[in-house]
């Protein structure tokens, strides 16, 4: 499987905000095509979203593109308190599988794994954004890093774009951290607030036991779907069908609860990388697509959903059946989609 498909960002969005001096981030700061600064605000033109340069005790420090330099589809803006102790980052990016509920879910997993067992989730709920009720998910985590930090996040799905706010600061300045998050969320301006999706935290129930065994790829499909059929934004209860364990991590296989032959997704990181297995249009088997920032890679059709062992091989790039994509859809910031034939990548 092409490694590029599983590496849309040099590191996860969580890692970026925690390591602002990383070489990949420093290089990204030189890319300014995505943003238009004014005297008082910073605007992501393609997304039609802006934020004041100074908000809730935080000031803009730098901005640029995390990856895909010059394309304007993967953008960040860093904000700092006067003393630099509180750090916040605004991300405006365009994953080909956009879902604020799923972004919140994967960020929650990353925060809990990164900051240790003492970390407590003290808020995780839908709130208003851009004048729309339930337009965002807001999450707060206390006692992170053995009690040293408070960290918080908010997520908005607006049209084709995801907006992610992350802020972290010392526990003793918790009030400033939360005021920063809420101030930034309130300060977001959308050209078209009507495109904000209603969203809510993902809900889960038990999945039936599944022991289907390995799948076999039976062919390719020229007419690949662009979107997965799995309901988004917390609109349906999900369940964990199984877990995929690789040498480095563990990933959940998610499906809609109560739907036996529906779509399956495997979220890989908090930056929008997702494996999706959708029922084939022919009515037989499942087609694999891999979503990332600004791109979807389409692969062949399996006779059934692959086993966790096979998916682990796909993630590790060791599955010979997915050595190359049959087609690739590239998404531009202006909304254009270019479909081309795949190949070894």
C-alpha cells in the first residue's frame, strides 16, 4: 500500500501543537498562500473562515500550512499568551472524509494516550458555533501530564472544511486556557454560517461478534464512490466491530450499530486519515478507499470486509493486494475534484 496515503501530515495535529519547533512545522510557517492577514484578523480565503489576530488574551504568532504546501488545504495559525505559557492553534483543513464528531473522537484518544492516566475528561459536548446550535464539539481535559496541564479543543465542520482549535496551558491557569478556547470559538467568523453542520459526540453500543476470517480482493472498480456511506456527525450510534493491532498502535473498526452489511471505517489518526470499506455498487463485496487531507485513494473490491490481521497489513504497507491504487481523487481548495488513474506511489 502506498505509504503516502497513510501519511498526509508529518505528524498528527496533536503532536504539531505540542512540538511547535519541529522542522516540518518550521518549514510550514514559510507557506503563507492559504491566509490573508488584515490589520485585525487572519482569514483562510478558500474556506471563508477568519479569526481575530488578538483574542481572549492570545495573539497570533505565526501561520502557514502544515502539509501540501501551496495548496491551501491544510492550514494552521498559532496563538500565544504574552508570556508564551498558553499555546493555542487553529487548524483549518480539508480532509476528504470530513466529520467533526470523528475528529473529536480521534483527538480524545490522542489526548488520553499522550498525557497519561491522570488525565480527566471534564467536558465533552455539543455547543453553538457561528450562530448555529450544536455547531461545534467542545472538549476539556484536566490534570494532563501528571497534573501539570489543562488542555482543551473544539471542532467545527463547515462545508468541505474542518476547523479544529487546540489550546494548552498550566493547570494553575486553567481559567485562562478555557477563556482562550471559548474566545477563539466565539471569534470565528464564517462567510456562510449556513454550511456549518450540526454535530454531536460519537455514541457507541455493542457490536455483534464477528469472526468472518480473511477476505480476498476480487477486482477493481472504475466508478469508485467519493464518500463513505457511514452516517456522520454523531447522527447514528456506532459500534466497535473489532480492533486492528499493529506493532505500533491499535485502531478501531467502526460500523453503524444495528446495520449488518453497512460501511466500515478505520480511523487512523486525528488528522483525517481513514480507511473505509463501503459496500460495492455491484452489490457484492466491499471497496477499500483511503481518505486523507485533500485526497482519496481507491483500491479494489474485497469479497467481504477484511480481517483485522489484513487491515494491519494494509496499515503497515505489507498487503500485496493493495500495492497500488486503482484511482486517486485529488481535492483542491476551490472545490474542484480531479480523478486520475492510480499506480505505484
